[in-house]
């Protein structure tokens, strides 16, 4: 760590505590507000910035009671407003993709069968629980959006016109999704766009250029630090090609704010370096290489109050942790906390994913013996 840390009682409870400012630096660029965050967090009056995590529930899939589920390699967990937990396999390792548990960890049912028929799934890009409690899933391979009710019963599916990645419903009835380049008139890469209810494209929001990432050319091992999320009526986007800067849009796709932060480069993590080398050996055509310095961030998630938690590549006190920068709903840097890995770190060199909802943090981890477990923590702010 490059700065002293305040250590509070609880689990992984750290926040930067030296050199804080109270006056937030801002500027305006082309009519858009830019929040200028520095290395040290701000102190905002009435804004809590210290967090304690208290364990409430643990689902240990090594236990006999979960042995017959058929769950092999879960990727993330989500929760509905009632606190029911959905453990999701994003890839097709098991017969089913979704496993539902009660708030105290009792198994309820599994659904989302692997297959190509109506209501069946080939792979999951996104998993969203809407206001009515229904579950919306974008299929990785079939380019369709599936809807299940809260009990896991299939309701309907909608086909997109072409392959979309992570179609996320917006409150106004549109969708946020990523598509590939349409044709040779567009640069090769991924385009983040808003689509209408019929999946016709409405507006382009962002783009990550992948024209140099072709077979035969040397390609950096981390190629997907292009993340987005929906926080109420806001869309948050991070793109490594802009450095440490998050863009905030409204649901119509109008740019509202840029969240910019200073950072100190950290070495490319050894574990990522090893995974890059292993993947390069398996797929030599990719010609992957490990970076000397890691990108400024990997991914981010948000809580019920719109606070953002941005995962950096800075190692936490434990080898199982990475430092997360915490931002208020207004994009102001207010603290830091080390959080453990919440997936298979660097699986296929993809960003990580986790969930904070109902005032709780849902952490999926893998024990040293390879068995997964889900730990649910209560988030206490001070």
C-alpha cells in the first residue's frame, strides 16, 4: 500500500485516512461536468465513508446437502428484494444455469436448463431481476433475451436481430447492450449502444477499438477492461482506452458526468501473468503477452444507494484481496476497501463480477480445495 490505512473492527474494513479534502474539485469539458478525484479520498459532510462487513450467511458447496445439485463452476450470485439468492453458472458446465436459495442458504430449486429450445439457455451474458421480480437473461450464443418469473418458470423469449452481449433492460423500456462491428465501414471492436424494445439500435454510447487485436499481432493479456452497468436511471461505463475515467449517462444516452481519478501504476499481478502465459500456450494464434503495469481498474459494481466500488489491481493486505475505490452516487472518491476475489480471478482474462444489494455484499469465492462457497455480508456504513 502507498498510504496509511485506518483499520476498524470487522472483516476487510479499511479506508484511506490521511490528507483528505472536503472541497471537491470539478471542472466542465464541452458542457459536461468532470469530477476530479485525486489519490486521497474526499471527506463529505454527512456522507459515511467507512464500512464494516459482517458475515450473515455462508453456503459451502462442499457440504453434503449441496452435493447432488450438479453445480460445478458458478460465476456470480444475485439476490431479489426478498433476499433469495441466485447462484449462476455463466458457462455451460452443468445441466442447469441457475440455482435458487433462500436468504439463509436453503436450496429451493434450479432452472434455466442447458439447450437450444424455448426457455433453454446456451450461456448467460447478463442476469437482471426487474422491478416485478422477474428474471431477464441474455443468452451468450443464441442472441435472445429470456424471461422467467420469480419462481423460475419460463415466461417468454425475445430474439435480437444480431448478436448482442449483455442486453440489460433500462427503466424506460429500452436495452443497453454491446454489439460487434456491423461491417467494414466501422472500426473493428465492440460498440456499447442503446436499443429500443424491438432491438433496433437507438444510440451509440461508447466503443473499444480492437483493430490491433488480430491473430498474428501481439496482444496485451487483459483485453476486456470495458465495463458498463445500470444504476437506477443511470448508465456507468468504464473503458481502459481512456485510462481511469468513468462516464455517466442518463437512460436516453446523454452524457451527464465524467468521473476521473489520479492513480499510481501497479505491476501486472503475478496470477494474471501466469494465466496469460497459460492461455497464450493453449492458443498461440492470439500471440498474447503480459503487460508490465496493470490497467488502472478491472471492473466495478454498485450498492443500493448508488455508490460505486471500483476494483483496482492494487493488492490488499491478503493475497486474496484487491483494493476497491469507493465513490459516492455523485462520483466523488470517498474511501477504499480491500475485497476478496468474487469469482475465478481472470477467468479467460475477463473482468470480475459481484453484487451488493439489500444492504448486503454477496461474495462468491473458491476454497483452496477447489470447492466454491458463497458468503453474504451485511454492509454497515459509518
